[in-house]
C-alpha cells in the first residue's frame, strides 16, 4: 500500500510546484519599438495608397 502512495505524492508535489511557478513574459523595449515601427510603416503605406 505504501509503494502505491509514494508515486501519487510525488505527482501531487510536482503538480503543485508547476502551478506556483508561473512566469510572465515581459517584452524587451527593442521588440516593442520594432512592433510600433512596423505598425507605423504599415499605416504609412495604407495612407499613401489612398
């Protein structure tokens, strides 16, 4: 009976460790500026075509 409980306890411990270790991706300022420049370029092209 004890051998059956040990893997279950390990599974629960692994699940609780993964549930609390949530990392949020914070974009780099360079990537944000590239996105804004790209959107501005697309907007400029759309306005120019009209």
